[in-house]
């Protein structure tokens, strides 16, 4: 604690008000405590995505192979021709694939709340399993790769995957 004693030298210099002196003492005390504190950095993530997997040609190629498998296994749900100008729904699905092509987990990542479209997206992904095994360089430290795909739904309930989608219609005919 900082104690300010009156000057014994008879100085006529003005002294700081008591509140200012108390604030200075408190500040110096806090700074002393901070000097004794240690800062622990946040823990590193358990899953590290290999740099080669981020925006790589290999990831794009694998995404295309997976999209083709989904289309191949779900022909009745696939929209032929361009998606309509105003889509019924856009469902983004996140899914994790292991080194053998098994879907480890999947979930709707983003949606407009269309339950039927969400159900269709997840069920058509599961129906496509097992997926082709991903290239080894895309695998993370536990032998998996996480991916995202967009299901673009027309009013009739049929969809295209963004990876393979035709250009969207420009008018509302």
C-alpha cells in the first residue's frame, strides 16, 4: 500500500486530493498483483484440419465425387434442369466422413426452417453411404474429414447439390 506522508520540508506545492492519492495507491497495488499473475493461453483444438484440406483442389474433387454419389443413390429426388429463381429452401448440411467413407456424423448446419427439406437432405446423404473413401491428405489427426454441402430445393421437393448445380433461373416463370 502506498502511504503519502506530509512533507517535512515545508513545501508549499499543492498536494493531490485524497481520492486521487487513494486511486493511485489502488492502481499501483493492482499492477503489482498483475505482475504476479500468469496468463494461460486457450487449449489447442483437438481436431486439426490439415492445411492441404482447406480450399484445396483435392477437397473440391472429393466434394464432387461425394455429390455424384448422393445424386446416383437418390435419382427420384434429383432436380433436372436449372433450379427455380426463388428456391423453396436451401439446406446446408455438415457431415464428417472417416477414412473408410463411413458418415460418422451429420447435422443441418443452416436452414430456413423447412422440416421436409431438412429431412430429405439428411436422408439422401445417409442413403448415399458409404461414401467413397477420402484422399489420405484430407484426413485430420483422427482420420476424418468434415465437409459441407448445400441442398437447393425447388417447390416440388426435388433438389440439386450446389457442387453440381446448374445455373439458377433468372426469372419467376
